[in-house]
C-alpha cells in the first residue's frame, strides 16, 4: 500500500510559488508554513509582509497577513501585537527592506523588546527592483549601482544586522542561519520555531536572519548561487547564535 510521505503544508494555499528559479524565499516560506502547522498556531497567527520579492508570500499563505509600506513592517507588527497581544505576530523582511529603508523601525522595535518574531531574508542585493547594491552587498560584489564591485572606500562596508541587533537589551534571541544544505535547512527551521516559541512565552524580540541566494541578480545559475553561499557569503556572514537570553534563563 502506498503511503504519502510529503505534501503541501496546510498553511500554504494551493498556488505555485512565483519566485525566480532557485530563489531562497520559496524554501523559507515552506519552513515557516511547516512550523506554523507543526506548532498548531495557524488560526492564531498574523504575518506582516514587506515590499520586495518575499512580499508576495501573503498570496501563498493560508493565514492572515498585513502588507505595510516599504521598511515599515516592524512598526505595523508592533501595532498589531499591542492591539492583539494574544496573537502570534511574525514579521518577514528582506535586506533592502530591513537593513536600509526600515533600519530605524527594526532597531526601535528591537530595543523596546516588542514581543515579535522577525524572519530576515538576506540575499545581499535588491532582488525585485533591479539588482541594486544593498547595505548587505559584499565587498567586490557586482550590482546595478556598483557595476565594478562594491568598493569599501566609496560605498562603505556591508552591515551585519544580527551582530548589531544582538547588542540591544530588548532582543532575547538573534541567530543567523542559511538554507544551502539539508542540514542547514533543518537548523533554519529549528531557529524559526524557537523564535516563535519565545514570542508565545512572552520573552521579547527574536530575529532569525536567513542567508539566501538570489540567482538572477547574482547572475548565476541556481546551483552556482547555492555554492556561492558557502564559498563567499558565509565567510563574512557567519552562522551563529549571537544572543539567546532564554537559554541563559534556563541555566
């Protein structure tokens, strides 16, 4: 007798992802949907999307979603959580959204210790709007606005958001993960679930940064884009738990 071993999470609608081939957003969406299903929180969860490639996820998920202006997801999520503290509020942002136009919002939400869970997908470039240099673009990396490669003397150096946010007192959990291998994908899912559990326990602000590929704007095949993560991206954006006060409390 055949037995079904794999299927679409109930938290996802019956729609095909419209992300570019090899885009990491589809993987992260899947991990979030699986986590929501496994934790049994679909009816109690509100997602807050963003302007960018991953902003399309509100069309894929079978849960409530808000869609605020570019960079304002943490502010909108704060309002939702304060009005409905009984809900699980999950922010989903890209690097251009969180680390550029929305820097003030994420810093102040984090330092206030808003009881939110934020998934930060970092692919080091503006994906939807034409491949411009983002605050997270690596030194030497080509982009539409730095075609000769990012020059630290002219363009400045990349920003490491997890390291910065981990210094704020309101942050209870900050971890950087990636999705380039099955083992790393499992670790990423575990981190997402921990961030959600922290919110359910009223622990404070949690951020999970996911290093992700953008094959189209990196001008690489999907296979080579995933190889680039290990070869070039992770040496700068190292995988690490930068802060976990919940673990300290348990000890």
